[in-house]
């Protein structure tokens, strides 16, 4: 059957859209390919259709559970054998999916990138022939792109490890630099990068200078579109969770049915809100960027940025959720510089302290000095001990892998506990000989306190030695998992421990710490530049749509018939309204009184806990409301000065704090 016939018979479409046919043809000819398609342009079909023609499994790496679930539901409706392995499933479900894949019953398997760190899952993949590796949201692989995820850097290695002959990279937001990075990492030829273009003729791009009463400005603009019976489905994006709650409440008070959505809500509540929006029961969502990934609602008429987006890439992705049905839709940005400081401070908040990096390297060097050269890592504990937040810490670990200092070997759960569903004696009775003695030993040496018993591997090891029975960790876990599969007990594990090999135990801590810290600072500068590039886009005096297309290297904008003399005709600038963003209101200078009142309580608590004052970076994090692992034991959030200066520029606060701390040390 030809791909076109499959398109019609399986997917119910008469013809391909945009660059779909070119991508599918490239993949079916065995070439690694990148598809750079605008949001809503049909990227998913580019792997779904080839998967039916390829001889073996198509493995899809997706960054978000919601994306997987939506795509799996679609594939199920088309009768395509597809499944996922994800964190919501029980062990039996995951095992059944893997067995189906081994039997060749699945055409598509979807997983998160984190799943590939699991030693057992990697062992399974080596037993299954795979035709194609699909990387969804592939811009995450590039440090020059937005939403960079360090685990994505390992995907080219995984492709080699699992002997996958080709890769397909999918993204909606990739600049020329990101595309070059993606091509290099996956050895994709230039002619196998297919771009549909970012120009959407049905999207009206408006930028309006934010007024002092921005909330009322939004209400005045939105209310005429929210009359009962004809509400326009709308997403309003904000930066902070409390802003989402405040704006939703203000809109509701004006008769606009609006619901706040953010990461501070529990998962069940977020799912309810999303489903209500998809069904049209909740016409307006006021959300942080936690909302939107996996949303495929065709009739979203408005996307409003109440606060500045985080980058041009984020802006493009978020406005791409409007008007997927092809009908006119409006994307409004209420732009001002007042929110810039908060966004910049988020960037500074991710830069670890030099001393934290140094401490991290000391731990690795200590592990490297041991005979086995193995380093066991509990990420949350390491984050607390080094005072490095989890995402920057994961990035540093990947960098250390790339420098050849460490290499991941396997992961295990440090703690297990169990609860019996059968009488323990009846479990023993099901075995004979040495196995029965082994099970008896387990039951006798895993004492139950009320309902649950904790597995003490050291105790079991000693008992096994005394009775000359193999009670190795691997055998104990295998047995307990078997008992769980049979329904005889419930087994729970926690405290995931990653084990690394220290490949270069004799590195210079000082040299490498300086190099890694410089790389972090370079990343910080690049992110700040990204924010200022976004401001320049909103202040452009040439066609806004054209400037957006140029940012992504999109030459289709100038295709004859698309535009007139490089103008879209449906943006603020083309309407004759270029903007100059109003400056944020000035803050009064920071003073010695501010230091005494707001900084001193934190300094005193820090000194009492650690025997020394904080450095300027740590103090600025506290005053600007940027969390650090060390703030938890300090209970820093409970001090009045926390986040008091979140609207001030982080470098200003840090330099001011440095001056006072230096003077205090001299006195």
C-alpha cells in the first residue's frame, strides 16, 4: 500500500498538508530527517504514517505526558497499535506493553526521555528491533533553544546504543542556530531539513503598550467578545501563579467566566480545567506557561500575553495555539518593561554558586579515589548538599558526562517496603527446597510493623551468609517483584539512586569548577540576550509578522501571493501602530536601612545555622524571591524580606548586598 493510500484509508485524509509528504518520503527512504513545522501544522502524521510502513518499532520520545495521551487516543481511534510506558502506570501494565513490543505487536511506543535512564528499560530496548527514533519537541536538545532539557543531549548516544538506523526530529520553534545544532547532533543532511514556515495568514498579531491599569485594559478589550452565548475561547498567559489567580478573579467579577490554571494546582484540578476548556464549558483560561502543551483545540480565537512571554520561541509556540481551524484569530500582547525584571531574575536564579560546583566536584573526586570508582547519587540529597537547584544540577551532570569525567551505569531504588495480602506462611508453602528456605529467610528478616515492613538488604545479606543462601540484592528484589506480580503483596520503592562510574578520577577540581561556572555564566548571558531580542521584536517598526518569520529563518513569508511588499497587513505595525514599550516605574535607591530591616534577619539566621554569613549571590536570591535548596532548612520563606525585591534587577540587588557584606567583614 502506498503512503497516499494509507493516508486515505487509515487516517481519513485526502491529501497531505504543507511539508508532510516531503518528510514522510524522506523517512521512508531511510534518511534521518528534521521537520520544522508551525504549531498545528500536522507534525505528528510525519511519524504516525511512516510507522505503518516501517518493518519494526517506531520509538517516540515526548517531553510531556499530556502530549502522549492525546496522540495515543488519536492512534487508538485509527486502529493503530500504539502504547506508552509512563509514570502513571503500574508495573504490570508496563510489563505487558514491553511484552507486546517484543512480540512485534506494537508499531509505536511512546516514552519520556527520563525513561531511557532506566537500566531495565534500556535492556528491553536492546532486545527489540527499532526502525525509527522520533524526538518530539526536538529543540529541547539544543542549549541555544528554549526549554533546554539536559537529558535530551543523550539522545544521539541512545540512538547509537540501540542501533536505531535513523531519527526524525520534530519541532515548531527552531531558529537557524538550533536547527544547525540539531543537524550536527543527529548527522542530518541540510536537504533533509523540511520547514513549512511560520507565517499564519489568519493570525492577527497585536502589541499594545501596557497601561498602568493593565487589568482593566484586558477587561475592556476582552469583554465585548465574551457576551453570553458567543464567548470567544481565550487563553490569557501570565508569568506568576498569584497573577493568574488575581486576573481570573477580576475577569469573573466583570462577568467574564475565567479560570486560573498553574502548577500550584493539583494534577486532578488541572485536568478538570483543561477538559472544561476543551469542551467549551470554560471559555477563558488565565494560565502560566504550564498550560498549552498538548492542547489541540481548533477554535481558540484569542491568545493574550498579559505579561511578557519568556522568549520569542515561547511567544511563537503560545500564539500558535490560536486559530488552528484556519479562521481569523487574534494574538494580543500587553507589553511593558515592568515584567522584564521578573523574567531576568528567573534566569539569574538558575545559575549555581561557584562553591556549589566546587562541592559537587569534590564529591566526585572522593568517589573516584575509591577502588571501585563508583559514585552513588540521590539527586535531591545532592541538590541540598551542593545548594544547586535540580534542573541546573542535572545540566551539570550531563556536562560532566560530556567532559568524560563521569558515565551513568545504572539506577536503583534505595528503599523498599512491603505489605502482605496473603499469610506469609502460605507464600512459603508454594515453594520447595532451597527456594522455600530463601522465602522463609525473607519473611523472617523483614519484620512487619503494624501493616508495612521495611526491607533491610544488609540484614538479609548477613542472614543469607549465615545460612549459605544467596540473598543478594538482585535476587531479593526479583523475588519480591515476582510476589507482587502474583498479587501476594504490595511492594513500594523510593529514593531513586543513580550510579555513575568516575572515568577520570584525577582531574583538577579548581580548573574544572572554573570551566563549568564560566559555561553557566555564558548560558545566563545568552538567556538575558534572548529576553532583550523579544523586546526588540515587540518594538519593531517593520512588519511584526515578517520579523517573527525572519527570527526563525523562514523565507516562505516572501512567497508571491502571501504578502504585499514584505508586509502581512494584519499586525500592529501594518495597521500603523508600532509601539515603544513604557519603562518600568523607577524604584527608590536601596539604603542601609533596607539592609538592616530586610537582609539582616536572613544573615543572622544563616550565620546561626552555618557559622558564617551568606555570600552576596545567596542573599540576592533571598531578597529577589529566587529559591535555593538551602532555603528549606533555613525556613527562609518565613522571613519578611523574602521576595521583597522581586521586581528589582537581580544584579543591582546582588551588587548592593556585596557592598554591605564586604563592609561588614572589614568591621
